[in-house]
C-alpha cells in the first residue's frame, strides 16, 4: 500500500503548548479518514489537548494508520483533565479515541493502527468538590460511544511502541477483542490504571520491555 503522509504542524497545529489544539486535531483526523491518509507525523514540540481526539480505525485489512513522533520522545502530548460531561451524561475523556469506521453490525473489525515515539503526560484536575483526580485522561482508548458494541468488536494489529506515559489515569484502555497486538518499549510512570485491555477474545498478543 502506497503511503500518504500529513504533518500536523504544516496543517496549522500549534506545537508550542501555548494553545489547546483538541479541535484542530479533530479537524486533521477527519481529513485523514476522508482523504485516506496513512501516516500522521507530529514534529518536535508540545501539543496541548483537553478533550477527545477521534481517530477512525480502518475496517479494510489492506489499510493502515501510523501515528508517530517525527523524532522519538521529542513530541509531547500534554493532556489536561476535565470535569465536563457530554450530552449523554458521560465524562469527556481526554486522549485518542479509536472509533470504528461505522457502527453497523456487519462492520465488526478494525485493522492496523500504530502509535510510536510519543511522551503522553497527564495534568489531571481534581474532581468537583474533592481533592481526588477527576479520572478523565485515558490516553489511547477504544470508543466509549453508547452505540459501540465492544463485545463484538475485533481489533487486529494494534501497535504501541517507544512511548512514555506519565501521570495519567489510563495509558491504554482497549475495551474490545484484540488480536496480534504489540506493545513494546513502553515507560509507564504514575499511571493509576496501566494497560487495561479486556474483551471476550484475544490471541497472539505480545508485551515486551515495559
């Protein structure tokens, strides 16, 4: 498959950490899906987000999506917690939400998503009227939409490598069936719920140097 890359800074996204880039990243990832990009490059810098970044998972096994730092550990995703709730009364989760291409029962599989080279750093707010964290930073997670049937969904060939998770609530929350997953060279520090991956089925997954 011939790759098609997009650079987030060239798209106009701030990498200084001075402004929130949640909306702009959602605009970019919509373009990635609509125009069949295969690679998303984050140049060196700090990217501040305080909400959900929707990333669409390919449903065609011949397609892939590679999301990575241009230089390893030089791109930091600074995740700021939130006390907000959506219209359905659920928390607004902060991080990259992996969504199927659609929610039809016949489309039950997703393929070939890779994250590499990031620092993902949490800045969690206290929950309302308490000193405990608000528990909103999920980093990389499968869809939390009420339309999403995680019991039936099968995710193949998800990869996360060379990534540091620091001070978050979750680092990964893959609430679906996973196959051929590779997690390698991960640094996990002060994460309340590390490596939450559970579904009815899983096979041929690997964990190395965590």
